[in-house]
C-alpha cells in the first residue's frame, strides 16, 4: 500500500496531554509551502489529493508558547511503541495518516485508520482527510472491496497496433505483432518477405509484397499456385495451336514447335495436303500416268505400249508386221483382210515404222515418238501428216469404198509416184502400192511389208 508518513512532533518523555499544552502552529521549524505552513505529501490517491503532513510540527512541552528546538520530537517510528517508552505517543506514527488533528478524542494523533479495512487484494487503501479509502488498482474496476479485471482488449481501450493481437492478462494486457509484421506490439511494421528472401514462392514464380503478407505468381511457361510451379507442356496437354495435320514438339516451359506431317505443306499451324500429280513434283516416268491417292501420295501407271513400275517405263518390245505377196494386175480380198488385222493389232507403243519389200529390204523408216503417232493413226483410222526421217508421212483414205486406209511416205494420198513407198491393200483394184517400184498402173508383182516396231 502506498502512503506517506504524517510527521507529528511530541516530546519522547513527559509529553503533557492537557489542553494547556496545545499543538503549536509552525513557526519556523518546518519548510512549509502549503497555506498552513505545512508541507503535504502526495498520497498517490487517484484524485490527486495531498493529505499527509510531513512537516516536523511539535508539542509545546515547556509551555513557553513557542515551538522551539526543545519541543521537537526526535525520531519517528511506527504506530506501535517503537521507541520503547511504553507509551504509544505521537512520536510513534504508523505509515500513512489521515488528518493532523486528533479526531477520535484519544489525545493521540492516530494515523493508522486503514488498519482493519478489508480492501480487495487488487486494491490499495489510501488515508484521506475524510478517512481511509479502498481504491481498485490500475487494470481493475469496482468499489475497492470487490475489484474485477478490466478486459482492455474486449472494450478497445488497449493501445496495441492495428496489426497486433491483444491478449488480456490480470490487471493489464499484452500486444504481439501479427504474422507478417514486426515490432513491440504497440508499433508494428510490415515485413517485406520478398525483399528479405523469407518468402516460400517457387523458384519459377514472382513474389509480390502485400500489407502483412505476399503473393506468388508462376512465371510465363509455368502453371501452379505460385508456391509450386510446373512447366507447361502444351503438346502433352493438347493446348497447342498446331494444325491437326502437324506434329507438336515440346521445346521448353510453355514453348513448342509445329511441323506439318509428311504429305502436307505449311508452317505447322496451317497445313494443306500435297498433290504431287497436280504440282508436277511426282516421280512418275514421262511414259506413265500419275494418280493422286491422298496427301503426299500417288501412283504411277505406265502408258499403253510401255511396261514398268510407273516410275520407270520402257516400250513394250512387240513388233507388228504386215507382209503380203501381191501379183501384178490383180487384187485379192485376202491382202485387205490381212491389212485390217495388222491395223487392229497396233495396241503397243512403237518407236519405228518402216515400209519395205523384196525390191528394197531396208526400205524407208521413221523413228522416235512420231513413229508411234503414225502407227496409232493407222490403228484408229485417223488422218494425219508428219515429217520424219527426211520424208513426209501421211495416213488417209484411198479406195473405191469407205474404210480403205493408206500409209504413204511420199507426202500425198492416192498418188502414184514411181518409184515410191505406199501401202493401200484395201483399194479394191491393182493399184495397191509398192516399195521402190511403181505404186499404181500395174506395179510389178512383189512382197510388200509395213512394220511397226
């Protein structure tokens, strides 16, 4: 209990208690400063009352009406008989006091009125001018006899920082900075976890400081919650933008390449089928037909008269020969029949056509692709003119009836050069042609050959 001792003066021995020995006013023995010349000590009472007189006043023991050095009480102990004179006199004051005057009529200035008061254990007794008073200690509230703890946290009278947690304790409270802040609880400042390196973001994430915390965001190419980030594989996840006709290749977190599949062309994001046949990029033989079968695929088929796998085609080595004996001045249906059979047999591809006979076993010839054109014209009964081997070759009709087709190496149809090289077995008269002989007007008997090889 906080209090100050009220100092009173009396003689240690022989102090009279009669009214002829009054308490003297202060006349220079103290250091007064209050209106009465006494000095009052602050009791510590909450209302600021100063009630304890600590000035050494005196009892006029020698009845000379003067408070002098002979009347000063030497020494102060407690309310009990501290000076062993068996008299609990004014020199035996107890800690604390109420008023300077003897209010209870026992002629003893009693300063121990707090004794016997049943203050709460969390209260303090103050000796005041009007008597003792129980006052609840700081952090408690009540009438002094019953004091209860004040929960400063609940009622908001604490002085904790806005970013601190308040914890009530008996008679007081404590403050502790919240997670993400540092300080004494009364002043808390934000912790920059990103700058201090105390964050738990993934190595593949960006840390951003926030008030009292931080956020983690996976960097480009990674996915996750920021604390755990894994590479994005668009190819495996099927989130790439490659063409459906392209192959996706993972090249790193969030990156990939696209390449058109075989048979397609483009940048990988857009792919179109390759038609080698229409583009002319096929590998078919010049003597074959290219057929598109799908993106980047095709087949090659050798033309009629050629044989091979389509990529390599060679002429079919089949020789078709017309060879008949003609008698001068006569004609025979058998030679015309043989001629028609010969023409119908020309289904291959030929590189040489020759007119010859027994008068010229070598005869005249046309070689190369033109030879095939001449032989095919004979087969299909198609008139035409070609320059080949230094001669003018012709296919045309000549005869007394329709369908009499002639082969001439003389640059004319139905003419009669002599000598000449002409075959017209179906003419229907003796002007059936000749090889190195007259070709009409009774040519000599001879063998006449036409060969497509």
